[in-house]
C-alpha cells in the first residue's frame, strides 16, 4: 500500500493535498484518466477535480460534500487508485520535469532572513545545498550541527514557511540526517 498523508489547503476547505512518495506519478497537471476507484468518485460528484503535483495529489470536493462525511471514501479510493499506476494518464497539457527556480529563491530568502536568523542567533547556520524536483536539501553548521532542536527549526521553521510560499515543495532534507540520498537529491 502506497502511504498517503492528508494536508488541508489553507483558505480552501474543499481541497485536500495528499502527500505521496516522490516518483509515484512523474508528471503534473490534471489527469486525462484515473483508475476506476477515483473515477467513480468523480462520476458521482463526490470529487469535483483531481490534480497531480510533485509528490502530491490534490482533490477538490464536489458541492454538498464534506471531508468529515466523505474523507475516508476519498482516502480509500486514492489508496486503491495508486495501486494501479497504469490507470493514471496525464492530460495533453500536463507537465513533465518542473522549474525549481521559485523554490530555490524562496529557500535562499528564508535562510538569509527569519529562519537563518534564528540559527545564527544560536551560533549556527543553515546552508542551502541544492533544490531538485521539489526537494530542498540543507546542511546545518556551527552550533546547529548535531543540535537536537535543529530539526524543529528546519521542520517548523523552514519547511512550514517554505510550503506556504511554494506548495510544490516535496520536503526539506538535511544532508547529515540519514534521509539524504546518495544521488545528491
């Protein structure tokens, strides 16, 4: 079973972002077709729209539906649909690899600004290692390297603020965290 993590979309109570592992679907945009379990929810009006983003599927409820009443049905349909990757096909205007420039710029600004200032105030620093396919990789140096509170700064500071500015963010990774892959991403 492919893991899903629901994330509400601020200011859009009818939408839910479903975080999925990177690489499950390698395109972005509206699908031309989806597997039967999800297609049934689109056909009966439970869902009004489905969009694929990097490592995310965004669902929008149909009119008169709520997450409280229909959320478990949507989750189950998504789980089943993700088990059938051949049932997904991108629309003609769907995009392949994307431009990470806005995400890179936002990460630099936050590291130079409020998030980096917090690290600097404790005698440390955050260095941007790279941005690739929606993944921001950083290195903690100085007093931040090895500090137990550093992950909170990254997760609750950098990742949260970055996700508000750039919903295409997949995750923030720390080079020394063991979550960093050997291929440099």
